[in-house]
């Protein structure tokens, strides 16, 4: 099977669904949350979340300071049926009330992705429902539409534990990469530095809480990519420098001050690169909307800094409700419903993909990371 194929939009099956209300079950198992949700999409694009159930594995991984793929996959196997059953019950529906099943097919920890995708296939086969294999990142891209009526196109900053990208979003299956991280993602930097500070897992929220009592002006952290005229990111230098400083911290105030410095530095770089993308986007579009999505969008300092940057450039600012910033299945259900509305359904042999760029053409033509046997990353 061609690993590079877009399994969510098979041309032979792309017959547009008549404009009607669609109710879709979404499944998400790409990392350490087992999630299921039922979302209803009306012809005018309004989405209603009928249920959203998330089982977190934080306690399972806390002792290891990060996600252990084998533990995550086994937990998904144990939880997926119960989580899905609860989501259906909270939605007040039987499977005969569904129009389709959407499941994350990548990118992510492939053992976990296989669990949710396989369960979705089983439901689709048993109930004779169309299957939509969804890119997890596309779920984040549409997540702001769960809380408001948001029209395409818009400029998106997708910032999470594994990805940091700026994209022009014209709709599902139609996105252009403007910039990406050339090394680490912002969320990864948060988590690794938090671990160096002894904050445990998950690191991002713990670092944010510690930073509340800190004065980051004490520390001079490196600024990456200054003077570059593109919209790419780099967090590896910051991560290395901050981790070294963390080991030298002697008091709780030292740690709080460093946490504040790190949070400010990450927010500043996200703002700097987004500012450049906004200026380029504004030259081609009259409609100016800046959407921030992904787990890091839940950080209040990051959010407020980006909101100020958007205002400075004349952009409206929008982020998903906090519940839909981190991994959830409502965003997968919505992306699946939007694809189903276009008639884009997947074959039952759709595979789980550890890597799956939103703009695969750009990722292959101009890779920020060398493509390997798992495919292009971003």
C-alpha cells in the first residue's frame, strides 16, 4: 500500500454527501488520551458537541516523566470500548443514529493510533457506516469551529507537544504550510524543561503554574532565528540552555524565575514568527482571522501574547475553548463530518501513520526534517 496516499479522500469514493445534518462518532487515540465524541454538523457549518469523553493516562505515565508508548497502547485497548459506549450514552444515541465514524489515523504513537482506527473500522463494518480516517493535526486545525461559527480561510498557528506550524487553512484537505519547526516543538520544549526543573509530567501546566511567582528578567535565554525572513521556528537552543540553567537552580524562587523566563521566551518566539506570517497573509487576504490551536494554546501567557500580536496586525483572534485545545475526539468528529459532507470517505484498509503532514506536498518538496521510513514529518 502507498504510505503517502491521502486515505481520507479517495477519489473513487468522493461523491459529495447531500447537504443535510450529519452526526458523526469521533475516536482519538494518538497519544495518551483515549477519547470519543459525538458531533452534529448542520449544512450551514454549525457544529454541536453532543458528547465528549476523555480518559487521561497521566497517572499511568507520571512515574516515567513522559509517555511510554507500550503502556499507552495497552491502556487504549482496555479503555476504547468503555469510553465510546459512554460517549454514545451521553449523546443519547444508538449507533443507528450515526451517519459516519471518524478515527485518528495519524500522526502519533502508531500503537495507539492503530487501536482507535481499528475500533472505528469495526464500528463502521458492523453498522454499515462510512469510515473517515482523520489527520490528528487537521482535527486541531478545525477545533476552533467547535466553539464558534468560523469561516474559512484563516491563518492558523498549530502549537502542540509534537508540532509547531503556521498554515493557511482554506478548508479540510486544503492547507498550505507557511512555516514549521526545524527541530523541536514548543510543547516539547515546555515538557523537557519542566522535567529538568523536577516538575514531573505533564510538564507544560506545571511550568505555567510555577511561573506565576517568577521574575523571568533574571535570565537571558537565547533567541533563535533572528533575522531570518521565513516563518520557521526553533526551540532546541532554548531547551538546551534552560535545561542547563535548571540544574544550577538552588532555590524555589530560582526555579520560578527560570520557569517565567522560559514561558516568556517561548511566547515571544511564537509571537515573532506569527507576526511575520500575519504580514505575509494580509497581503493576499482581506479576511484576517488568526486561529491558535493545539495543547500549548491553553497556556495563558502564550495566548495573551499572541492575542496582542494579532490585534497589532489587525487580525481577529480566536482559540478553541480550553476543553478542545488539548487532545480530544470532538475535533476528530468535526473534521470527519466536514470531510463526509464533501463525500471524502476512507477505504477499510486505511493504515495508521506515525507521520502525516497537513501539507504533504510542501513537506516532501521542502522538508524541515529529512523524511525517513515513516514518511515526511512536517
